[in-house]
């Protein structure tokens, strides 16, 4: 009622203006402002003295109330409409008669949501609905559905099941809810009966987009979340949350669905995301026009706040009802009390305890997952202190890095033996074992060698600052020396020198490493120390030379230094090469020694770095592969991660995506149990980029999602996390998962800044978001993103991206009907294309401006023809300058299409022989130009031929029209593609038109 309606008799201008005003108002966002305007429109309708105007205005008012937070107001206009129907049914036309019976369903279910309306009144209205439907000849399907809702609300499952069965058995007719809404209700019942699989089976046609309406699949997406999680379909649950919340977020009437998204987040380790959702609509805490959805909102708020309290965040500030500063603990108590108070009112009305029982059960739910990564940045709220909360049942994220070592022993001797065992195996868990020993043992329990080893391994930890590492290494060296182990002492001093290099003091480090290297080599020659110590010292010298080379690279890049700096870089590279050669020469006789093999493998990797530095990608790839192979041969796969990861970008540079993918997967496999959270981020992101480059966007998106998750865990949400989410949005878009892509890209934009992430990344994100919004039919919003991107690209030296973005924005504004804005942006685009020398793009922009000019309220036909004439001149000038046949043919086809569109524009200015006769020569010019352009443009030519034939048919030149149509049929006599079929069908239709 009150929405666009078919037919209708002659109306006064005032009544028509009222209808247009109601139509415009219904298109506004849901909420009090729209409701208030509907009230004013009713007052204006009452001044017209036309009963149908009042009926339509009442229907419009009822409709906007129903889709808002003020549902309780809809009963007044409905009662008035029903009274008018009973007194003067003849005042209602067919459309309003249908609408009156339709909203009976809204009113009966709406009464159920208002605890102040007695149950007897609800049952009475249900009976009234059944009576009136029977009189009107409608099926009982909607009535039985209404009865099912009442019984379900009361907790009377036996009656609910009877009504459900009768509902499905009754015939569908015009009064039945749409397929999407019916399936939502049917699936929800199955979920309530604990049959999640059946619920999802029923919902599938809605989730797949086969059945939709104004509020579906929005509501089904929300209802599906927890059933999907319970069934282990976490990827689908994540996707439905991203799709669904984006749909319901702007809709005030969808509080119940929003509550389901809050609940989902609260039960999947996404409490921070749930808080963001609560903060989106603070009015949801106080809007009381729909007590049922208010109760739902308060119940899930209590659930969420209880989770925060259980995690030790009870004193954290949280969004809540306006006028008070809320902590999680305080809001938990308030929301619980308010939810139970509303439930109590329902139960008092119903004479049951069903509603209160369900609310208590909902507030007491336990987490279903420890964490389900969503791909959207949100601070993870982990336990601040030990909690009595029940543990989560599972985690849908990748497993945290875990030790591959045996369970940690308890006693000091066992801890020491385990640490030495892992050290001997070169195992990455050795450092943690030494740390556990240091924490568990009293210094008096350990001998000097053990204390030296503890210092040594504490210094090796990446968590230890370089200066402290150097101190600890020197401390260990002193202990080794005192113990009569000068070889290990020298090796420790070499490690101290490398720690100094890591502190940025590479020249000092290089000077410091020479003495321990010389000493350890002399000791080895005397048989006083092992090959492992000597190789280790030489490797640390290699590392210092590599750090020194990287320092010089960075300095040269920053200073913009010239030939002298280049010469210095070359000298440092040669010094590094000599250091590696010395290490490899020493290691050659000892290549079977496991304490030497890993040093050789790292040296190969350094040679790969050196080759990459010199621009020899093929040599770098060979060295990295050799390094990884040596690590594997030595039984040290965890150390192969580094060269495997380094091989990936080199292989990509060489265009060898197969090798890049193999290396990326190997690095992830070999490092999954040992790398830290940031390492997981890098490895997943690396594989995602390779997969994306290979066109496997679904899998790429999966690894980008994992990368974003690990970045959040590592505290790198703003850095690697933002980049991962940026890539995730792009790959979801290219995988056709547009709604998810839009949600991710919209969420990542606030985290992107030009200063931190660069203009290119910001522009690309805006570009992708514009693409996604276009697919979703949100043209105006797409234009906004593209214009923001264009404004950034305006300052770039190369202006093609700027031009393309302006062009895309113009298209979007044109589709949105924003004519003045579209014309201005196309003018900007045309200027840019002209500066870039792209004649085709200039011509197309001019033609669109012509079509804008003939839209209502715009410059008009003369301006439109001027634009078409300008486009024609651009083509002719370019043709005169064309220097090769191929570009000439393309330009001639562009000129042909300009003629064709000019003819179409003229013909569209009015039906009749005069305009058609004026248009026809332009179309004939188009045909001739397409013929000159060649057979590559045959489809465009035949399209113009058929257009000319239609014009001739309407001008009475049936013979010519027939000849053209038959020529088109002959042209496609043996073709079977889509264009051929379309052309044949149109030609046959034209022949039938002419002959008829």
C-alpha cells in the first residue's frame, strides 16, 4: 500500500504529486524521519477530499512503520483502514483491496511482538484474518502460518507442528508470503528443533539468491550463522556474516538480524567485532517500538558482556545506552535485567515461562570456537587473567606454532638433557628449552658450562636486543674460556661480533670478528676445537659482510649517491664473496659433519642473496634451491624455510610460477610448527600472492585470510594485517565473492593511509571497492570511491589511471541518474584522454555527454547533437593522421558508431516520420563506415543494418527494410554464437512486423 501501483484512472495533479511524494519517501532510509514524513503526507491527503488518497496515505504510513523501530504505531492506521473498508469498500480499488488483506499478516504477527496486547486479542485477530480471507476467496496458507507463529511464540510445540504442517499443505496464493520469507520461517523452525542441516537445506535457495525480497537474504544470512558453525561449515559462516551484516547495517528494522550477528561474533572469539556492531546503532538499546527485537538485542548484549567479563575485561568501557558510561560488567547486569523484564512481560501475557526460558538459555551459551578469523581487523580480546569460563570447543583458525619436541621434562637434570639434545639436533625448539631451564633452575644447581650455554642461547633469541645479545655472548665466551674450551669461546665472540652488526655497527663488527675467526681456525688446525666451531665463526663473518652490504645499499638509496658509492657497494659485495668462499673452502673436507652442513647451506643462501643483489635472478634461484636441498639432506627442514621463502619472489620475477608455488608451499609446510606468528603471516601472504598471480583467487583468498589472522596475533594489524586484508578484498572480488569483498574493502579503508601504505595501495583498494559496489548495483557509492581514487591519482606523473578512474566514476554517476555530476566527470575524463592521445576514449566520453544532454532537465537535443558532432570531428581528425591500416580500421568503426548513435539519438526525440527520416541517413553512414572498417566489425554493421531496417519499416519503405533484414539473416546463416542468434531473431521479428 502506498508503493508504486499499476493502472489507475485519471487523477488530479495534486493526487499524483502525493503519490510521487510517497514513492520518494519510501525510498528513503528506514527510521523516524521517514515515518514523520509519512504522517505529514497523510495530513495532506486528508485535505484532498479523495478517499482513495487517504487510503493510500494510510497504507504508506503503515508500511513505513512496519519497517522501522516504531512498529507499535502501525495498529492505528490499520484499524482506520479496516473501518473504512467495512463502511465503504467501494472506495478501495483492486490494488488497495489486496494490500489491506496483505497487511493483516503484519498486524497479527506485530501484535505478537507487543506484550501489552492480550493473547485473547491476538487469537481473535487471527480468527478475524481467517474469516476475511475465506470471504475473499484466499487460501488458508497465510492463516496457518500466522497460527504457527503464535504457537511457536507460546512454546506450544505440538500446536506449532500441526500449524506448520497445515501451512505447508495449503495452496500458495496471492496472500502467501514471498518464497524467501516463507523459507526463512520454515528453516528457523527446523533450527529450533535442533536440525541445523535441514534448516540450511531449506534456506539454500534464499542463500543462493534464487528467492529474494526487501529483507531477504538479509535475515536468512543472519539466521544461518550459528547453524553453520555448529555443523563445522566455518567458511560459509564467515562469508554469510560478511555478506549479511553489510546488508542489515543500514536498515533500522533489522535489529533482530543484527542481534544474530552480535551473537555469532560473541561465540566465535570475535568479541571486539561484536562491540563494533553494538556501537554502530546505539539507539537499538532504547528503541522500544518492537519489544521482541529489543529483548533479543539485550539478551545478546548480556551474552557478549559476560564473555568480556569471563576474559577479564569486566572494567573495559563498552558501547551501551546513551547517557551513561558503561563498563562490560555493568552493562552485563543491566542488559540481563532488561531482557528478562521484557521476557517476563511476554510470559505474563502468555501464561507460560517459555520466553524467559529461551532468553536465559541464549544468555548462557558458551563459545563454539576459540577464534574464527573474519578477515576484518578487530583487536582480539584474550583472557587478561585466569578465568573460570568453560573452554572453547575448537578453533577454526590455523593452529598456533607448536613444538615438535617431546613433552617438556620437569626436573633440572631432565631439562638440561633435553636442551642439549635439541641443540645437538639443531632443532628450533632448543632456545625455548634453554629458556625453560633458566626459568626453572636455581643458578646454584647449574655448573659453569650450563650457565654459559644458557647465556649463549638467551643471546640467540630474536627477542633479545642486539646490544644485550652481544653482552651475553661475551659472558658465555668468558665462561667457555675459563672451562678450557677456547674454540667455543672464540665461536661465541664471533657471535657477539654479529650481534654488534645487528645493532647497526657493521664496521666495528667486522673488525671484532677477525680475531676470533683467526683464533678458531688456528685451534682447529691444531686439533684443539671442532669443525663446527670454526665453520660457525666463519659463517658469522659472512653474516657481518652481508649486513654491511645491506647497510651500504640502504645508505646509497637514501643519499642518492653516485659512482663512488657504487664502487663501495661493489667492494663490499666482493668482500662478502671472498668470505663465503673461505667458509666453503674450509667446509669442503667436513661436508658430512652435521654441524658444518647447515653452515654450508646458509652460505649457499647468502650466495643467492648476492646474486639477487647483482640482478642475476637465475643464479639466485639456483643458489636458493641448492641451499634448501642441503638443509633437507642434513635433516634440518625447518632451516630450509628461509631459502625456500627467498626463492619465491625470484621465481615470480622469472615468470616461473610453478617453482614459486612449490617453494611457497614448502616454506609453509616446513615452517608451520616453528615460525612465530609474524612468520606465519609472511608465509601465508607469500603463497597467497603466488596463487593470485596464477589466477587461483579462491585459494589465494584463503591464505590472505590466514595471513590477516596471524598478523593480528602478532600485533601487526596496522601493517601486514592491513596489506593482507587489502589483498583479501581484491582476491574475493576476482573470485566472484563480491559482497564479501565489499565488506572487507570497506573495513580496511579506514586503516589505510597514504603516509603508511602508499598512494598506490590506497588507490587500488578504492578501485576494487568501486568495482564491487558496481556489481552490487550501488552505482552512486561506486562513483564516490572512484572519485576519491582519481583525486589521489591526479598528482601522478602517468595519468592513465587518473583518466580511467574518472571514466569509471562518470559511468557510475550516469547509471545512478546523477546527470550534472556525470557530465562534469566525463568532461574531466575527456580532457585527460585527449592529453594521453586516446582518441577512442575521448570520442566515447563525448557520446555519453550527448546522451546525458537529452535526459530530462539537461541541456537538450541541440547540445547533444553538438557533442556527437564533436565526437565525429575527433574521429575524422584522427583518421587523417592514422599511419597504419589497423588503427585506421578501428577509428573508422568508432566514426561509424558515432553516426549510429547520432541516428539513435535523433530517432529517440519523438516518434514519427520526420524524426525517423532525419535519423536514417546517419545510420546509413554508419553502415557504410562499418563496411569500410572490415569484417572485424561485422556484428556492429549488422546491428546498424537492423536499426536502419526498423526506421525504414516505420517510414513505409518495407521493401528496403525487408532486403536489409534478409541480408542480416544471410550473414548469420551458418553462425551459432550468441550474437548470431540475437541478430537472426531480431531480423525474423522485423520481417514479421513488415509482413503483418
